[in-house]
């Protein structure tokens, strides 16, 4: 993709999303800031000039998030969680958006069930262009992911997520999270395998944490292996910094 094929840098922002509470701070903040800087470097090389570079420090971000959280809610609870969006524009200005995470009323059984039931995960019907720079960088230019989500069958319930795959028939990531699929290993056991970055996916911060802890392993996951897991109802998980590691129900549809 040449600079002429790219959207105007002023038309989108580098994006990082995570969670915050006064008691625990900003989840994986160092990792998110590192990825933001990597995205800025990748985009600068792609456009052929310096863009998305910022002098904002970690302490600046912590202060911005704390102030925004205080304004976002009247509650003084240290355990109240907030979704944090860090938005970096091409001129290097960082904006922080903080919104309280909704609490589900236990009396609302339908809402409670919807909030706790694993979302469905269905395979996309079109291979992803993994050469796109917008697969390597998390930004507000999300055409690849919104188009994939638009292909989710209308018969699927709200909250259904879509699993992308590349032109080699390898699973990559979900439209809002990385993925780990149960794959049968040579010794017969099942292991949770997350695709490598080389398959064409965003290197998630929560994904990196789970790899470091040994909770998941890295390896190629084919479309056929995902469908095998779905048919056998083997565990499949998605992961991001907001929801951490969460189960999904892999489904096969025609």
C-alpha cells in the first residue's frame, strides 16, 4: 500500500482501549503506550513523514485518566471500572475518553443473562487483506473490521462476533479481540492456540500477557481447525484489555 492509497492521516487516530479503576490504575498502561508508539512509527514510515508522534508521558496519561474518571461519575468507589480510550491524532495530540462500565442490575434477569452468556463467534465469509497497515496498527480507521462485522448473518443474536482469516486459510483475530482456539496436539491433548502476528493480526496486549503466563500458546490455526473446535464444542476464548480472557461459543453456519 503506497502513501497515495492511504487515507489522509488527519482523518483517523491511533487508538488504544483498556480499563481503569482508582484501586488498580490503568490496566497494562505501559504495554498500551508502547503499542501506540509502535503504531506511530509504522504509520510514519508508511506515509513517508513523521506523524502520530507524541511527547505525552505515562504520568500525563495517568493524570488525564484520573481527572476524566472523576468527572465521568459521581461515585467515589475505588472499585468502579471505566473504559479508557486513548486517541492520538496525526499532529501528536493525545485525547483521553473515559466512560463508566455499565453495571448489570441483578434483578434484570434478561440483561444479566445477556451480560454473562458467552457471545457467539462465527467465521467470516471473506478472507482479510492482511497486508493492510490497519491490521498492524490499532486505529479508528476500522473498515476491515466493520465490513467483517457487517457480514455476520442477520439471524445471529446481538453481540455476535466475527472471526477473520487470511488468504492462506489461517485464522487471524476477531473483530474486537484476539482469539485462542482449542487445537489437538500431537500428544493428543487440547491446547489453546493463538495465531502468530505473522498471520496478520493486531498484537494484543492481553494476548501478550496470556502468552507470557503460559495460559495460551502461539501457533498457526487453520480455518478447518476452528471449525473442528466449533463442531466438537471445544473451548474457544477471545481476549482484550477491557474484557480480559473470555469464553465464546464458536458456531458453524451455512
